[in-house]
C-alpha cells in the first residue's frame, strides 16, 4: 500500500538519518518524543525540502524511526543468520516499461534483473547482494512475499520498500521467525523510487 502522499528525501542531509537512528534508540525513554520529532522536522527543513505538511512529515518521520528501531532490535538476530534474501521493489528499476529486461516468473513470484543498465539502482543492489551470497527477489508487491517465504525458508531478509509496505512485511517476518532488516525508500511514488546504496551496503 503506498502512502497517500509522495516524498523525496534524497536531498536531505545524511545527518538527518543519523539523527533518526539516535532518536529511535531513545524512543520510549522520553515523553517529549513528539516534540523532538517536530524539532527535527524544523531543523532539517523537511517541509521545505519535500513539500509535505507537518502531519504528513510526522507520519513519514515516525515510520522511519519505527523501522530504525526494529532494525536495531533485530540486528543481533539477523547477524546470526546464514540463509538470507534481499527483497527489492520493482519501483526502483531504472525503467518501468519494456526497456527493463527483467524477467517475471509467476511460479516464484518475482522478477529477475537482466542487468540491462549499469546505472540502475536495482542492478547495483542485485550485484552487491549476490556477491555476498543473498538470493535476490525483485518484487511487484508485498503480496508475493508469503509464497516466497513458504517455498524457501530464509533465516534473514533485507527488505527495501516504502514504510507502508514495510508495515505489512514486518509482522509476516515476525510470525515466521525470520530476522528482518528494513531499508526504507528515500523517494517514493511507485516509479523511479530511490533507496540509499550506502545504507544497503552497511545492512548487508
Ligand atoms: S538493470 Fe535490471 S531492473 Fe534495471 S532496468 Fe535493467 S533489467 Fe530492469
Ligand atoms: S513506493 Fe514502491 S514499495 Fe511503496 S507501495 Fe509503491 S511500488 Fe510498493
């Protein structure tokens, strides 16, 4: 499920995400959490950078913080895992039309990148993760995940998606005792979306 609004955090300073990591760690320890969120939104001029109003900025920031908090909690368990997969969103492909040569296999169900464009984010992520021994799935949507998890019993999953999709994936991984690490999109919109490659390298 996409957000009801679009955002692009790709031009927001990297330090914003460091601050999110910090506040995720502190979450629950402070009653002033909401005030802190608002302060961060003002400090990094998120409304100006994204065109979002305060309440949408709060929703987005709250999701990013929740994901970061879950990542921290799950990190130890994830590091113990051996059989891992990377779930990539189809919306991060360079092309959304037939110039993308990825092949869809309905039996899995997933696309497989055909590496047609060296500068495609999905291609780069696929290359990195494959080198590290991950299986790669390029997903048209979160509804493909249950079947994949039932067919191949992974111990650890790294998932790239927008926060809304992650909210669906999280409980599913939990129920199957799979350790998850989430990489949120920093630009959504269901086409030409962006995730941070540096973050992916660190998480993998
Ligand atoms: S590199 Fe892969 S995902 Fe990207 S456009 Fe080509 S086939 Fe599609
Ligand atoms: S932005 Fe991408 S991951 Fe999120 S709902 Fe749209 S297609 Fe799915």
